[in-house]
C-alpha cells in the first residue's frame, strides 16, 4: 500500500531534480513570455555557427538577419533535399550541414525506401538528455510515477554503423544505456534487452522482467501499443512467463550478461499464481496495484491503444504525455505532468508553421510561434542545431492552450500522403511501388486502388479494382504487397515483426468503382479536369464507402 505522503527518499529525489533542473524550467517559462525574441536570436546563432558549412555558404547564412530573409534564402526542405549533404558529411568528415561533426544518427523510414539518417551532434545529445531530465522533474512533481520502480522501454541504442563508423539507432536507447548506476536502480529492464534481435523473444524477456517486479509505479514507452502487445503476451503465455520468473530463465536467444540476468524469484511466482487463480487472468491492475503513471504518447492514433489499456490499469493511474517527439527533433517538453502542458522547445529549435487547410490547398503564409491561435491546426517546419533547415516534418499539430504568449502543441497526425498507426510512417509512394510491383509479378492489372489505414484494427486494407475478371489470388497479392512494404520501410517492417501491425488485407472492388469514386468527389466540388486522389488514406478521413462496393470474398 502506498503511503498518503511521499516517503523521504522520494521527497529527496524530487528536491534534487528541482534543484538541478529548476533553472532550465524557469528559463523556458520566461522565454514563453515573448517567444519571438529568443526564437530570432536562436535562428541567428544557428546560422552564424554553420555559416561556413557547404549548405550555409550556398545559402548565404552569414547575410541573413531575420526569419523573413531566411525564408527567401532557404526553400522548404525534405530529407531527400538534404540526403546528399548528410551522406557527404558522414563520408568525408567535412562540414556539409553542421560545423560540428555528428556523433550519432537517428535512423527512421524514408519516403523513397532508403532509410533517413538524422544527424545528431554531441551538443544535440546533451540537449536530448537535458529535455528528458526536465521531463523527469515535471513527472516527479506532478505524479508519483517515480516513487517505486519504473518499467522503461526504449529502442536499440546501436542498430548499426554508418560508413564512417558513427553509430545509428535510438537516442533514447543510447541515453538509457548510459544512465548512471544510481539512476538505473530505479529502472527494471537491463538496457541489453533492447538488443535482443528476435521480436518475440525481446517481448517475452520484457514481460518476464516486468512481472518479476512487484512495486512498479511508473511505465515509460513512446507508443502505448507496446503495452497492449505486452499485455496480450502476459495473458496468452502466462504459465511460461511465471515459470521464467520462478526459475530466472529466459528463452534461447535472450542472452544477457550475468549482471543483467533475470533473478529467480519463487515467492513472486507463487504470488502471480495466486493472482491468476483469483482473477482467472492477469492484467496490469492485478500485477502492479501501485502503478501511478504511464508516460507515453497520447496524440494521433495513440488514443486507441490507450482506450484498450483503460480497463487493465489501476484506477487513478495518470496518463502523462511524453511530448511531440520525432526522430528529427524533440518538438515539445511536458513541463507540467499533472496537466500535460507541453511547451515547444523554443530555446533549442526554430519553428515555423503553415495553417493546415491553406497548406493542403497549395499555399500558405508561414507563421512564427507567437502567431498561432488556440485550437488551430498547423503543419510544422523546423530548423535544428543539428543540421535540418526549414525541414518539412509533414506533421500536423494542434494548439491546445497558451502559456503566456506561447502555444502548447499536441500531435494530431502525419500530413497528407503519410499514415502512421503505430509509428511506422508509411508513405504513399511506398504503397504505389509495392502494389504495382506485386501486381506486375502476379499478372494483375490494377484499374484503381486505394489503401486505407484502420487505426482501430491496427491494419492496412488494400481496395483494388482489376481490369481482368479472372481471380487474382487475393491472399497472394496481399502477401506480396506486405512483403514489398516491409522491404521499403524499416519501421513498417519492425511493427509487423513485433505484431503491433496486422498483415495487409485486400478487398476486390466491383468494376467501375474507381469511376464512381471520381464522380462522388467531383460532385463534392473537386475539379474533374484536375482530379487526383491519395492512394493512401486513413479510414476515418476517407470520404467514400469502399466497403459498399466490394465483391463477395
């Protein structure tokens, strides 16, 4: 039973965090009173620091004095615009994007199939760490999530090496691995668990370590679908997991160092067996009655797995927003975990925005932080200190409230032509390539097709109208498309491998459906002469009921 007042040790932890990071909190809050001034100063520092790089010299960074001049000098960029600079800097060591050489790369899926490697300098790693520590301070003051032990689930610290030998992987995993021994005592999982190559074995090991701990008060993971996956595993392999706790033995392939091995705990195993007998099934509320906070993403499609978790966690458990965080940069930091107030990292990154409807219509004015309106939805363009300049995130954010003169932001979804159910960031071009290549191999001639992302089912369905009336082997085509997507998108492959995404489904459309769809859209106001549509959409945004036009299975 948790005491009504925090124990002295926890009070000391909160005091230490406040002492160490209170100044950074106050600095950020003061900057929020007039964001334009620190944002302009930051932009100038970034440009001067990198004026002698290849990119900076080409775009005359030294002559730029304000955001308006910056927009004129530097067009909006995508990763493909910057790829040659990233690769050249890694290959040669010369300052193509940043004066400081990157020491790490975030690897994520790319639009054209090739992975995106996002450069991070040593100063950039420090900023990530400082923002994580500021968030920890917020959590310590706004909840009791750190009162006991913490289940922190991260990505793999080092997934591989760039041609230069610089590592790439998950920065959160890297920082987790570099924790001091004192801080690591709070955390349940040894960092080596993230290095287990097989997804099923990794999840089993994670669940076993988690079950072995009685006093879990906090859970931290980027996507709540991970917790749904672990809960499914606990409920489907209960006996094997309890046996692992009893014997301290993990499956083959989960080879951990002796100092990170699972400790046998027969007492905890008997306790879990008793809970299973009493309830018939284990859930998080039974396993960890003292759970106080889950630190995770809540925006976009994450609301669906959170709803699935709602009935399995103890009453009163706080859901704490992790913030708007992407591979490219950390967009916000949660400075008030009790109210989930997420403030832009305006001292670290220069922000520009475009109003959502105007941008999707083909044109929009660029806005600064102090020009956003509460309730408005905007596309994000960011300039970082690690080599991204006017970078189009293709993310849509919403202004939830104002803190002084600064908008608080929440992630809504990826922009047009990109979907993300559980972090896979699937691009329309990847779908086009996968469908057309699979169709060509199987002798299918698509007349029309669209792929819909169903967040509720965590699955993609391909709706296809073929010119031939002969059966085209729906399951074979679906498998081929799924394989193509896994080959083209590393994050889609990871989510499929871990079971967080279902295989691609396929439904055959009746002849003429593509024409009916076009007529429907023209009737709704789209110009017939300029008709085009997205081959990749969310189910909830699709204006046409394709299921009403499918042929019987």
